[in-house]
C-alpha cells in the first residue's frame, strides 16, 4: 500500500513531531493548500454576482465543488450541498429551519402531521454541536429533547422498547446522531434509528464530522435526509463544510440567515428568496476554502481504498499496542471503532499527560472534547485523546506508548 504521508507538507516541516490530534483537525495535503493559495493569488474575485469572466470562472469552480461534495456523500439524484462554516453551523441551520413553523415539512415527513408533542432524538454521546442547537430550538419551539442512553464505555445502550415508547408518547420529528464519536472512536450503529425515522416519517440527520473520514461507506449506506460535516477534518482548509440533503426538502425549509446572495426580491416589508442551496448562503462565501474543499474531496475520493485500509491497520495495531502496555481506553465492547483513543492513566490528570507528551513532541488533546454529557456517562471529567489519520505510522503509535510509559514513570504509576 502506497504511503500517503508524503502528501502532507506539515510532516516535512515539523520533523520529529508526532501529530495525534486529527479528530480536532486533520493535516492538509499540498493540493488542498495550493487550491486555497491559488484562489487568492490567481482569482481572488467574488462569485455569483460578477459579469466578468474571472468571476464566472470562480463561480463555476464553486459549483463544481458543490457537485463533488454532494456526489461524495450521497447517491440521491435530487441531492445538493449547502456550504456552511462547518458541522456546528450546519447543525444550527437545521435546528432552526426544521423546527420553524414557516417550513413546509408535512409533505415530506409524516411525523410533522401528528398532534402529539413534537420531539427531537439525539444521544448522550454527541458533541456539543449536536446538542446545544437542538436545546435552543427545543426550548424556543416547545419540543421535547430526548437522548439515546450510553453505557460507561460510550456504547449506545437502550432497551428494546426504547423507540416504541418514544413513538407512543411523542411525535418524533427529528433524529440527529453522530456516526462516530470524537471521544471513543465508536462508529454508532445508526441503522435501527434510520429505519425508525423512515417508518415514523421523521427527519434523519447524521453528524458526520468524524464518520465521513473513518466510515464513508457506512454513511452512504445510511442515506440520511441530511448529512453535515466539516471540511477541515477531511483534509481541507478550515471554515468550510456542508449540509447535504435533498434540494426539494431544502426548498421547503424556512431560511435562517438573511442578507445578500440569498434573495430574489427585496421589498420594504418583506423579501422573497432564491431556491436551495443559495437561499441558505447569505453573504460572501468562503470561496478559497471551497476551492480547498474541492481538492480535499478529490484526495479522499482518489485514495478512499488506501485511507480505509490504513484506518483498519492502524486501529488494529494501536488496539494491540494499548492492550499490551496495559493502558485502558474507552470504547471497549464496540462492534466498530477506529483511530480515536481516549485513554487514562489512573491518578494522572489528562492535562498533565498532554503536557508531558508534548515535551516529547507528541501532540494529543486533553479535556472534555466538547462532550460533557458523554464524560459524565464515562465517569470522568476529562480524557487524554490520541486520534489518528492516514499520515500516522505504527512507529508513531510505538512512540506514543513509550511516551505514556514515561508519564507513568514520572508519576510513579
Ligand atoms: N461533531 C463531531 C462529532 C465533532 O467531532 C466535531 C468537532 O470536533 C463537531 C461536531 C464540530 O465540528 P466543527 O467544530 O468543525 O464545527
């Protein structure tokens, strides 16, 4: 298998550094960096509103990236992608528009026809980006916010009648779940929730911030109504991501941010709006970042087999290495897990672990990882997390485990 490591200039520019924080943001291949630079050095013009050729060319590039993003995520013929800043912004958009009384969702989702109290289902494993926007929307609109419970390793753990009990009491309108946990690396089994959502007529949303890299095939099989992801965790520049979904459904949704670029006509007392996806793209877009996202998607697409094989190999290797060293990590018992290790050294604070590993030039993350509810279920306030991607090597895993042994020695653990 060809190594993809050489595509990432960070590696050459930071000799000796071991980067294990890819769940926070991935390194970028040269092509995704060049695309950002190319936009600013060669094109640098605004899109959509220009009558001159350069503007039209940049517009064409942006629209071709939109198609690439959509095709990467879904087979849906009617699919399109709304560019947003990232997963967080995408979920805020959906939380607003899917609960707005101005959206016309009854035609698409039967749950919106029911008179029972409306509910949104998320899980205890979610990143705050897939909790807080729903809390805000639920509070504003009088929806119930329900959680799939998890066990003390981070696995979904719910009784067999969990969904039927929800159905009996609520009109379950929205199911929004992450495909993969950014803390445990568990790839959640979302199939039962997808089936339930389809049967009930609820909107099924997948937060694919981590899953789009580590489980893209599962994502395609799930065919969510909406997929949300961040480009910067999938090899592109920061500040760009997408909400991917059906254009017809997006057209039926209430707009959220108003401004230039999304309107059809502006009168003094009201405005009319363009069709999706542009109706959700108010203001100047992150054009250079979209160029970068295009190259990142090309990279992920071209090397999909290598990325997948590497993911499996490094996970098997690291699982065994952690096991051999007697270092406990969360996520035990999961059917599918990959590349993300939240581990502990009893009696040593994760921040101390992170700082001491940094002295050995190993970059990991320590904290609650924007998952305070999950932390409570795991019974900790924070974890040390090492997250891996296609540029990491088995030697680096060995270095991490040696580094952890060094930390243990210092603390005499
Ligand atoms: N969801 C998950 C599972 C994540 O891991 C993250 C970021 O770590 C997010 C959402 C939020 O992504 P962003 O900060 O790029 O909006």
